[in-house]
C-alpha cells in the first residue's frame, strides 16, 4: 500500500540573528589567526626591503 505524500515540515527560524552569526565568525577568525610577524627595520629606521623582491 503506497504512503501518502506529506507536506514538508516548515523549518523554524534560526535562533541566531545574522548580526550575531557574523559577529561570531569575526571573533573566531580573530582568535584563530596568528599574530603578524614584526617588521624588521634597517639601521636607518626604514622598513627592510628584503621581502620586496
């Protein structure tokens, strides 16, 4: 005996707002990103150009 087709159950709205979701993603990125390496300066006080090439 075939089963009757059922209407799909409507999904409840998310408990998080888009603002909260974006804020949590930004916080996770900030926590998981390692700190930047310090810029080495030449004796004349200018940043090193070693990485420019």
